[in-house]
C-alpha cells in the first residue's frame, strides 16, 4: 500500500482538483432536477397486469378519473334545490379548469325539456317537488349519489397529457356550503410531487447532522467526524448529477438514493479516519496513510463491492423503479468508495491529528462491553437462538401488502379522502375490467352479464360491479341501442367495443387474499375477459419483487461467498462472515412480518440492501482479526480495539441517521427507518459477538506475560 499512499500524499493537490472538478460538473447537472410524480407510469409497462391496464384504457379511450366527493351537513340532501345548485357550481368550476375534458355528476348534462346544456338558472327554476325526480331520473344516480342523498360524486376526466398538473388545479376547487374531498390516482400523483420536494429539502441535512454526531460520539474528533462522511456526501452529489445528466427524473423510489449513499457510503470514510487517528503519533504523512490503508484498504474495496452487489441484486426484480434504485445506489456506493480511497487520504494526509478517541463519549465503553460479551460463547448462542426463534414465529406471517396508498401516513389528507370516498361509494381507485360482448348479438347478453356482476359482488371485498348492464332497464330502448352500437356515448365515456363491455369494480376493504379471489373468479368465468387495476398491479409488483428477491439474495450470497473465499483463502472465516448476515436478514424479514408493515414496493428490497451493508462489518472485523493474529493469542480482543469502534459507529450512524426519515411526510420512509434500525443492530451484534464464537478460542486467550 505504500506506493499508493506515496502517490496520494505527493499528488494530493491533483487528486483533490480532479475531485473538485467532477463535483462542480455534478452540481451543475443538479439544476436539471425534475420529478416524476406519476407513481404508476414507471411500473405499469413493466408488469403483465399493468400492460393489460394500459391496453384496456386505450381500447376504451379512458383514463384514471379524479373523484370529487361533495358532502352536505347531517340532515341535508341533494334532493334540495339549493344544494343541487351548489353541486352544479362545483361541477361547473371543475369543468372550467384548463385540461379537464369532462365532469359528470347526478345532474343531467342537458335540460330534459329543451335538450340544451343545463345551467344553474335551469336548476334554480325547477319546482322543488320535481328536484328529486330530476336526480333519480339520471341512470347513473345509483353510482354517483349515496343512499342517504348526503354525498355526491363528480367524475372528472382530464384530457391533458399532464394529468398531474390538472389534478393540482382541480383539488384546489372549493364551493362554500360543500365539504369536498378528492381521490383517484391523479390526486396521488399531484400530492407526491410536493412531498418529494419537501423530502429533498428537509431530510438529507438532518441525516448528515445525525451521522456526524454519532461518529463524533465514537471517535471524539469533530474534524474527522465531518471528513468521514464527505466522500459519501460527494458520492451522492455525483450520483444525482449522473441521474439528471442522463435526463432521468427523481421519483418516490429513487429519491431515497442519496440517503442510502450518504449513510451507507460513509462506512469506508469512517474506517479510514479511525485507523488514521490510530497513527496520530507518526510524523510521516506517507507512513500514516500507508498504515491506515494496510489495515482497511483491502476491506474498503471488498465492502464497496459487497454493498454495491447487494444493491445490484435488485436488478433481478424486473421492476423499473427498483432496478433504478439498485443501479444508482450501487453507482453511488462505488463513487463514495473511490473518493474514500483516494480523495479522503489526500485531504487528510497533511492534517495534524490527535489520538483523542479515548475521550470519545461512547467508543471506549462499547469496546469494553464487546470484550466482555465475546469472553464466552453464551451471548452468541443466546443472540442466535433469539433471532432464529423470532424468525420461526414471524416469517410465516410474511405477506404482500396490496395497498397502493402504502406510502401515505394514516392522517395524510390524501389517505383520509380515499377512505371517506371508499366508505361511501366503494374503492376510491376502482378496478377496471371487460366482459365479453358482441354488440350485434342477442340482448340477452346483458342479462348474463348482470348475473355475473351479482356473483362478483358476492365476493369478499367487492362493493359493486358497474357496467352498461346496470343501465339496461333505466334508459330508453333507443338510447340503449345507440350506446351499444357506438353511435352515442354516456357521460362516463365509451363503454362498448367491438368485442367487449367495459365494467368498473368498486372494492370495499380488502386484503391480498380477497384480491386473489377476484382474479381466480375472473380466470374461471368465461364472461370476464379482463380484470385489472392499480390494486392488482401493486400486488403483482410486490410479489414479483419478493420472488426476484429470493433469487437475488441467493445470487448475492454466492457472489459474496466467492469473493470472501478468494480474499481470505480460509473456509472457516468465509463461513463465519456469512452467518451474521444470514441471521440479520432473518431478523429483518421477521420484523417486517410481525409489525404488519409487510412487503411492498420498497420494503420488499430491504433485505438485499441489508445484505450488502451488513456484510461490511464482518469483512472489516475478519480483516482486523487476520492482522491481529500475527501477534499470537488474544487476537479477537486486539481486533475489537482496532475495528470495534468504527463498526459500532457505522451501525449506530446508519440507524440514527435514518431516524431522520421519520420527518418525511411519507409513511414508507419511516418504515424503512424502523427496518434499518433492526438491520443495523442485528448486523452489528452478530458480526462482533456471533462471528468470534465461530473462531478458535485462541482469539480470546490472554497472551502469556513475558517472564
């Protein structure tokens, strides 16, 4: 390592200049920042159900509607003329928003007497006694008006390609006298874009502050604590610069990439500065850098590769956002590793450093505690049994969470609006489907479809199935034939094609088993040609991620095992290094199951991330043991002196820094924080306590005192 150290020290200005130049370019590219708030667009085309969904929308020239639910005070109904006027004002105000193609409510589109578009004056002039008849005469009244008459739906169809912008304008529409809430996928997208902006402004600075504070508590030097995370911070800037330089956008998944890079990429910087601090008494900067690299240089390379491999294993999921998360997080980790190996030593080599770690707040105490824990195998056995027992009980409960609002907190206005709408009218984001139907065939087909609809409504979790068959008896025969032939469209848009009849399934409260029941029925019933929708897409994605994760975890384990075997050339050390991470993954998946978080688009990939991060601790600890073994018995104790502090500091740093995710307005980020707390505690304990128990007892023997 000395030739590399000499180059870094003697060419430090060149190394730092190149680092600064690349950083400036990356910062310039950050001004191309853009968000993809459409959380559906980047996953629909990558799944069979999503492709069906898009094809069905295109076939019937429909898109996700914005649902506006207007509610009246207790005791009032829309059968009252004044209230119906309020509903008309809401509908008319929404229709006036640029980009809105249509807005449909229980109010007829045209005046029944004149055939002209209905106006507020028309409604105001209707005798009070006839208002109820006007509303009930609408064939869509059962779909758009609640049974008690207090709540009315307005279906809003955007005709702009920028659905998100339309939704952002629509949800601002209010009418005095009405309590209006908005739901539907476009509303999700409009809300997410604001949340992503808040996330990027608020969370990273808090993460960095918490990380520095944790490092300082363990190494006792402010400058070194800051320097330890600079490579990871620069690596995250380079990564986002690369993302925006490629013309890509930040979305709800990739927005967490810089957080992962900062907290996980800081490990190499921490290990280097900690070992550099141990050489504080050496006046030769080349010797100091060479000594630090001789202890942690190879482990830094191995941990960079293993952490990147953990993220790259996500490329096997087949889900675009998860693949992007894995790819760019891996790239960021590599960037941080390169900067830690070259730029950090160049910056620190000429600094005066004091060996102040003994004065650190918790570092020395942690090392003494670890030495006490490894003195016998009993603590390791207890930890192993507890984790395996916990996993055995909880893993059977592991399931997929089909809730497409999984990233919103319980009190978020979007979730509240969806729940209120679902409670009154069924699912705020309905399923879309198609019945087989021949427009030129017998009218009896509608009766068959009505029977199938009733059977579907009897399924668990289904509130209502709506199609043209429900309107057959409530609209005039000539109008029905015009709709069936395609000569006329209903306010809800195209409902008949050359070979099918579009239907909408409105769910009530359901779980993954209910969803599978709908799919099984649709597959077994010939009348149902297609059943699709966002709840099914989310469920399919989570299952695809889970299945791919099992493969990727296996591949990652094999790759890491091969890498460790080549590096250590000892079967025992290789096996011992893999045991802690296997226990950690069991603990993490058990926690996800027992807390009810379950697997979704993001939590399903955490174990792959934990594998890549957690293996770092075993690598650094085994490397320290190998170096300490040359001096005889007691090498585990000496390795703890050398590597214990940075390992504990990094595990604590990752967990504590990710606590900042609790400030995020998105529920999924606080869940990730909780999962990583479990992962870091488990990986740190198993690496530093369980791993030594798998090695010869000579490692904890006190060396004989010289006579």
